[in-house]
DNA sequence: TCGCCCAACTGGCTTGAGCCACTTGCTGGC
DNA sequence: GCCAGCAAGTGGCTCAAGCCAGTTGGGCGA
């Protein structure tokens, strides 16, 4: 890292962005405040409008700021997190009769809605096939796609994969799966969830995800690839969760293994 | 979502980006391949260079593509993940005499390096103070900052916070903390790690983080706020992990609680 | 043969101009 | 008193041109 990377030799757009970032972090521009318009910024810094525009783009990329067409550019409000705890898999939550998402929504005083856009027999993606221990080149799974909303705001996209040979001709092929949801039906099939494995990563959303999650630029997604193991250590369900990272977090609380 | 959001009425830059994305996903442009230069793209699509440039910027934002000054724009190679498992806290890993990071690096055949840029008594950030149960308005903690490298590539930034009243006058104030690292010294103080709580979120990096982690545009970070609880449920250590999300993932494997 | 240098290519960034679409508030007509 | 419509302000996006800074390879001179 050369020392010149600091501020003197920096291009104007970065200098403007840095100056605005400083103002935001120091509180001069409070949360929700409106930034000067692109044309005004350009004049203030003696630059072209496109240069001011580029500075704002940099801040938007960092998730600091949001542009609203026709209105202005605003400092992004910190969003309170919608938190998914590892106890979402806990049996005791079953007793409430609510699915984990509805339970979490209720805790936060929000109205949950769950759409089921599709349920279909499919070839599994490679990573799912590997974890569910089924062939990737056959239509060996049932894919249930769910969209979750809290107060009509999209929160997460979930793709659940089940073995076709187990799910066929059961309620698992229906949108309404009955008491205790899919885990209830999977218990009927002899699978008691005993351990779970969650693989977590983060990335920028695809355009399709940005659209269904209604994401602003500069917001990444959290991806969780979840595997449920039964009392015999057999994987019987794999789900891919795609969360918007500006609204959601994950909480894992676990004992330290000897 | 209006149907016009599909492709006809789209601005040219998006149209070009979408076309390139299609070529990348279909494999026409394989991983590592060089895209046509900005000037060539512009001509191909009958657009200005700036418009082609904008299309490339969109793809870079999505993490699909990386520009190299003077060389060209290339399809980003999928990076193998450096995976941090929840067993990184496990006692049995102590027996190897390696810290969790060195152990994981060794598993993957890489050379681990850990820098300790600073160890200092400080006022804790609010979220840390709350979790460690210390006052936020006093210099109540010791802050140990660590930078982790695998094969000289930066992987994560870790800030560990310990109670000042416990850490003072111990090896916890030194870079070299002795056998079993800080957890060994904390056990000497009577804290056996019994449960852990990890709070996970994702966001875009700050410019400072992008610099120390050597991050390309379009790569988010995973942030883990970790709390260690002892045999009596008392929190005795809080750490903030900032991982580059293009190289690292997290793995949690845990029993389902009744 | 070796090595230096330069030309031609790449992306990085800015300029200044223009048109479009969305939002807001004011004003004038009914 | 109401409301339609317009004007002024905002960001969205494009264009054409230009200069700068890395990268590469070929050719020329020692």
C-alpha cells in the first residue's frame, strides 16, 4: 500500500465520496438526511455533474446511501435486524403450532406471509445432490420454493429439497403440509431431526434475487445451505436460504464439543 | 413488477450487461476468460464507450467479473472456500497444539500467518460492552487486533475484547500468550469455554477493510460477533471477525435442542 | 545476443452537454 | 374552495471526446 493512497493524489470522485463519508460518520449528515443534489455537489467541488454522481455511486455501493428518483439522495437508515436463531430448528418451538418463521415474526410484532410459488419434481443442483446423497443427473428430488414476507416486505427466499422417493404421494407435494409443517410429515416418514449442518456464505445478489427481494444497490445476501440429519445421521432434507443482509442476521448458540 | 422490466424497454447498459451475464452463465465465456475490451464492446453494440463501461461496472458489482488495469476484464474464477467450522472452538482441537486458524490452514495445505498490529486498553464499542457485560464509557477492556493470512493472502480481521480487570498483568497483554493461546490463559483465570454465541451478518466493506483485506469491488464481508460463555454462563470474551466473503464460509454443525 | 525503449493496446477517470422520468409545490381557472 | 396542470427541482442514463496509467511485445541499437 503506497502512502499516496491516502488523499492527495486521489481522483476527485473518491475525494468527494470520502468527504461525504466523513460527514456521515461524524453525524454532520444524520441518518435519513438528504445529501446536496448532484448538481449542487458538482458546483461545490468544482467538478462535473458526472463526477459528483460517481462519488454518490461509490457511497451507494458501500451501502451508506440510497438514491430516490426525483427526490434526492439520503443517508441510509440503520435497519433493525430480523434475527434467525439456531433455535429455529428446536423441537420446543413446535409446541406453539407456528413454523419458525411465523414465530420469529410474531416475536417482532410483524405479520408473516409465506408464498409457495412452486413445488415440482426436478434434478437437484450439484451441491444439494451431494448433501442429500441422491443422484444429480436424475429427477431425484422435490423442490419446494418459498418466499417469506414480514409486513409485506420480502425477507428471504427458501428452496427446500426432499427425496422424491419419499415425498411422492404425500402432503409434502402440497402447499399445505399439515400440522408441524414439512418436519411433521418427515417425522411421519421416520426422520427425527437430530443434528443440523448450516453452511454460510455471503455474496452479491443476482439480478433476479435483487428483484424478488426488492434490494437496493450495495446490499449483499446471506446464503445458508442447510442440511437436516435424522437420528441415524442420515440427511433427509436440504434447504438453501437466501436472506437480504440489510434486514436479517443469523444467531447460532451452541455448546462447545469436547 | 411491471412486465416491461424484462428486456425491451431496458437501458442499453443493462442490456449489454445482461447479454454478457448470459454468455458467462452459459459457459460461452468460461471462467478466467477475457471479455472484449470496452472500446470493442461499445462498437459491437453501437454504444458509447462509457455505456459499455457502465455495463462492465454492473457485472463487477455483482461479483461476476474483475477488471485489471492495462490488461482487460476477466470472468472471475470461483474461489475455493476457506471454511471456518463451529468445531473451531472444540477442546479436542487443542490437543494438536495449533490455534484453530492454523489448524484450518494446515488442513488446506496453506501457510498461516497471524499479525498482531495492536494490543491496547480501550473503551469498548457499545455492542461489545453489552455482550461482555462491562461499562461502555470506561476503558474497561483490552482490545487485541489480529490480521490473519493464508499463503500471504489476507483472510480475516479479528478484534478480541477481554475484561481489563482480568487481563491486566497477564500474558493476555502480550502478543505471545503461551500454550493454547488466549483460551489457555482464560482457563487459568477459571473460565472454561462451555457455550458460544455467534451473531452473523453481511455487509459491504468499509474502504479501510477493503484495503487491508485487499478486496475487489463487489465482494462483501461476513461479520461474526462471537461471545464465549464459561461453565457458569458468564461471558468472558467477545470477538468481532470480519471475513472476506469471496474466500471464506462458515460451517455450523449442531445438535437440535429439545 | 541481449536489453532497452517505444508504440499500441488495455482500463481509470473526467468533462460538459443533453434528454428522460419522477416528485413537488405553486398557480390560475373554474 | 378545489383541482388540473405546469414549472422547477431531482436522479437516471447516454454521448463523444480527451487525457492518464498500467501492460505487452516487437524492433532496434549496442
